[in-house]
């Protein structure tokens, strides 16, 4: 029983083990099948991926091949275009060389032709020289035979004849040269000067050394004089001017060469008259107040001039000297207005020739700066101006332009520009007036110079001395000599007469034939 139980247990164990093994075997087999399916799926996916990668690789390779082919084709086209361009360039160069060769051949032919013409002219000249020698010999013989002159006298007469002929030829050449030069140079210079004048038109004031103060009544004269003249002496001592009170009704005259002192005295006297309280203490107070007011006006005028001209910063004291020019006049022209005008014209001229415009304007404004204090300091305004611009740190170019502002032969371009602008400003219509005596003297000098030449019958200065009409004797001066005569008169006037602008010389030669019928 026990054995059978054990046997049954063993059998049961064996069967259980077999069943368990079989179960494990079945499970393992099942897993193997699953794994096999997964492997097949993975393999199939790998095949698909490989196929896809192959297709993409083929497309990429094809794309690369097509792109490279396109690049090669473009490079080939570019090389072809470059070759065509080089070929055209070479062809153009060949054409240019052909033209140059043709031009060189033409020039060579012209040179040969000119050589031939020169040879012919030399031959002709030699022939003319021979003829001239024969003429001279014949002239000597005729002079000796007819006039009974000695050989020395005949030689002198012949020299005079040759000189006249030479003057005749020189007059012809001079007229031709003048016509050609005037046609080119004068047109250009007039265009530049006209442009400068058209772009600027300034006002002017009368030159004077006195100021007139109008009074409300003649009783005010006594109040100005004061008891025992103490008021008028106080005003004169404080302002440095002379006050003239005469029989002129309701008028007081202030006289002084210093324009700023005269202006201070005028304003002070007007304020005293308006205030009504005239005594030495009030005079001192009013004059001090007016001096400060005039100083402010001077500073403001200088700053406004720099601002209007677009000139950069300048030393404050130099700006004040510029403002002082407002009270200075010369030949009826206000010096500040004149300096601004010269500065403006300098800028225009500099722009026309490509020079530094700002530097030219600065030089033009400062060219007469010495006139701001020439009543107070000894020396010419040129020397004073040179010292001022050097003292206040201006550049060497500005110093040189101020020093050479009136030099007859300036070497600096800037000085030449300043002189040209100064002459334009002084000579433009309405810019300046001169005294009657100086005007008459200038007219007389011009007429006397023109009348001092041989063959001149009459001469007249017209248009305020800007043109001279010279009437010559037709028997003594021919047409060609008339041109030479006008040139010689102009040169002598340039040397000996000071005048504004230009003087035109016109020589008039008239031939009259008269006959009487009986």
C-alpha cells in the first residue's frame, strides 16, 4: 500500500513534471513564434527602410548630378561670355590702335606739310629781306641825291622810317592780340565779377566828421552851455569831442575825427535834452550809460557780421574791432558794410576758382580791420590791421592777406582775392563818392596825359572819368597806330593816376576831304 502510494506519488510527480515541462515547452514555443513574427516584422520594416533610403539616395545623387551639371553649364556659359567680352575688348583696342595709327599718319602728313610751308615761308622771307635791302640801298641813294643829306643823316632818316614801319606792324599785332585776349579773358573775368556784384548789393553812408543834433528850441542852447560854460565843458571833457553852438537855429554841431566818441556825444546830448536835467553830475551819469550802450552795440554788430557771413568763432576782442567799423566811413562808404561786402564777394570769387570759401570770407572781413583804431594808433591801417590779427591769433594766411591788402604785386592767392573783391566793392555803382576837388583833379590829370602824346588833337574825359575820347590828326596817326596809341595812353594812366574801376580809352581818327567848286 505504501509502495503503491509512493509509486503513485512518483508517477504523479513525473506526470506533473512532464505536464509542467510540456507547458513550459508550449509557452517557449509560443514565445519563439511571437519573436519570429516580430523579427519578420522588423526585417520587413528594415527592408522597407533600406528601400526608402536607397530611393532617397538615388534621388539625392540625381539631384547632385543635375546641380553639378547646371553649375558646369553656367560656368561654361560664363566662360563663353568672358571670352566674348575679351574678344570685343581686343577688337575695340585694335580699332583704337588703327585710329591712332591713322591720326599719327595724319599728323606726320601735317608736319611734313608744315615743314614744306615753313621752307616756302623761309624762302619768301629771304626774298623779302633781299628786297628790303635793295629798298634801303635805293632809299639811301635817293635821300643823298634829292635831299643832299650826309650818310649819317640819311641813316637816321632811314632808321626813323624803319621804326615807323615797325610801329605799324607792332600796332597790327597788338590789335590782333588784344582782340583775341579780350574775347576770352575779359568775358570770363566779367562773368565772375558780374556774378559777384549781382549776388550782393549793400547800402552806403556819407563820410563825415561831424554830427548834428536838433534842439526843440533855441533856449536849449543856453542850458547846454550852462553857467559860465560848465555844462558844455563837462560834455566835451567827458566825451572828447568839440561842440559847436553857433547862430544856426535849433542846431548843435558835434565835431570829432573819432566816430565812436562822436556817436557817444550825440546820443548823450540827445538823452540830456530829452531828460531836461543838464548839469555836470548828470552829464557824467548819462555819458557812462551811453558808453556801455555803444559797447554793447559794437559787440552785437561784430557778432551779427560773423553770423551773417557764416564765419566760425573769432577772438572776442577782434569781434569788437569788427563792430567798431560800424562807426567808420571812407569815401562815403561805411567800413563795416564795405568789409561785409568784400567778404561776401571774396567767398563768391573763391567758389568760382575752387579756393577755400570760409578762409576767403574771413580774410575779406578783416582786410580793413586796422581802420577800427587808426584814429587812436599811429601808422597806416594796413600795419595796424596786421598787428591786430597777429595779436589775436589769426592764421598766417589771414595775416598775410591783411598785410598785402593794398600791395601792388601780391604773391598770395588769398591776397589777390581780397584785392579783387575790395576793388569790386569800391568801384561798383553807388558804392563811393569822392570830393569835388579830387574828382576835378582826376579828370584834368587824365586829359593832360592823353593830350601829351604825338598826334593828339583833342581829348575829352566823359562818364565821370571812366572813358576818354581821344581825337587824333589823321595825317599823323594811321589806323594801326591808333590802336597802339590807345594802349600807350592806358598804360601811362595806370602808372600816374589813381582812380576807381576802369578807364576806357577810345581813339578817334577821322579823314575829311574838302573841295571847292567855282
